[in-house]
């Protein structure tokens, strides 16, 4: 199986997504580096006891990867839904 293409559909949106991730995870009580909000995944991994490191992490199981990415992505989706509901309410 080949590597996944992690390019965004909208060019230039990666930085905004990382900033949003940082904002959401800071609200959840995580320490977020404003210069690199994507690094919050290492704090989540430490909290879960998962040996995530910079670079290649091919030895992680899909369960371990999900324990890191799930809380991050799940909280981002919850916040986007909350924002959309707020916008609909204000119309």
C-alpha cells in the first residue's frame, strides 16, 4: 500500500488548519506551541502512552495512531459543528 497524499484540496490552507487545531486543543487544556501548533500531537501521544516521535512512525499500530489522531480530529470536528450551528442561529 502506498503512502497517503496529505495535500489539502485548497492550496495554502494547511497553516490555517494547524492554527485551528492549536486553538481547539488549547481549549481542551493542552499546551500548544503557537509557532508549530501541529506539535500538540506529541503531547496527546505522551498522555496516551504512545511512543510517537518526529519522523517515521511505521511501527505504530493503527490503534495507537487513532488514539492520537482521534481526539485531535474529533475535537476539531465538534468545534466546526459548533461554529456552523452558531452561524445558522445568527442568520
